[in-house]
C-alpha cells in the first residue's frame, strides 16, 4: 500500500460467523469517511445496519479500471464490501493494473471489519448439519438408536489414532466424534415432547465445567492434580446425590474397562473390597484389571497395545509362511 497515492480503494471483509453490524471501530470510521460504499450483494446482512447508520451503498461494483479512475479523480475513497463469494474479478483486475508498473494507482487496502473468534467454525458445522437434516432423505429419518453404533465405532477409531500417534488421523477422528454430538443434538431438536438443541448441550457442559472447577472460576485453591480431582469428585457427588459409588458406571462398556472403573470408584470411596474369588478366566481377568487400575495402568489400553503386537506377530508368521512356500515351489520346479 502506498499511503501517498491519490485516492484509496478499501476492500472491507466481514465474517458471516459474527453478528452483522458488529464491526471494528476502524471499519466504521472508514465507512463513514468514504466517498462511496459499494456492495455487489444486495442481500448482504450488513446493509441494513449501514442504512441505520446513515451510510448509503451502491450495488453496482464497477470493474478495476473504472474504479481506479474514479478514485484517482479527486483523491476519492471507495469502500467495497466483499460478498461471501469474494470479489475475485475485481481483485484480479486491480492486481494486474498494480503489477504492470505502468499505472498510477490509488492506495489499495484490505480492511477486516470483523474476525472469527476461536470456535467460530462450529457455527458452520451446526448450520451444515441443520441443512442436511432437513434436506437429506437418509439423515432426515435417523434416530438416536440408529446412530448409537456409529458413535461407538468413531470412539474406537479415535482411540486408535491416539494410540498410534497419527496426528492427521487424530484430527479427522475428532471431527467424526464431534459430528456424532452435533447430529444427536439436531435429532433431539425434533423431539415432539422434550426437544433440546446444541446450545442446550453446550450450555449444560459449560455450567458443569465452571461448577466443578471452583479453583479456576471461584475462590477455592488447587495446587496439585490430586486437589483438582478431589474438587471434581466432591462437587460431582453433591450434584448427583448418589448413594453408591457404583451408580453412574455404565455396565455396557468393555469388560476390562468396567472392572477398572469399578475398582477406581471403590478406591476413591475409601472402600477396601477384596476381588471375589472364583474359578475360570473371567475372575483371573477381573483380578488383573483391578491390579492394573491400582498400578495406574489402563487395562483396555494395555491389552490393545499387546494385541497390536500379537497382530504384528501373526503378520510376520504369515509372511514367513508365504516365503517358505514360494521357496519350496521354486525348489520343486528346479
């Protein structure tokens, strides 16, 4: 940008993820001071707010040559509010003129009028999910029960990405898990008796997090991870009003994880419960799971790691078997 150049062309960008009318102060200053404000999209959500502010807009955006000549004549400032699709024809034309080296150009400026906040793309996901739910014949009839198996599959795929250290897969699988949450919330929105939406889901978890972190959002202190866990368990117990440490433990989870969770609950509750004695593999696995939990080992994770090693051994045995058969076949042919 050449500040001494006569005239000025400002491309004002806005985010559809921010409420229209919420512009930065430099953007409002520039709009009020401009000689001309243009927007090719007559339905742009910002236009009603500009009218309220007394800023007139035109919807016919000229080509690069005409716009440059207009701004050079008298040193005028023109603001072009970009549409959602962008103004590629205009920007490409301005780039060609400026890059030729033979043109006198007004000052060119890209001015962000609003910015996306962290998490703003979640709004896109909610909007896309809503449209798919209304327009897709498969998605439109899904129920919570239909999706249950997919949620379980996605969680296992997420676990695999975490355990293998595949960062690209981790990002993808987190997205798939997030999709399940948004999908279920959109289905719940259609319930005729007890509807709720994604904002209710998000609001509930925000309230829970704030309430269970009094050392962050309140006056209590927590200097160690153990202090934090004590806060969490104490506030959770008060919220739930449970009479048994086993309440809230889903019995449908994988057996090793279930055994470890029960052992963790018993230990957290100060209960010294002996592992039941019994015959068979089940009781032996139970004892191993309880022992693993006491030693700080997640039995499901440990067993999956061992199973992957076992899988690799199977693959190696298969490869060796194929190589042996090929060698014998070659010898027989000789």
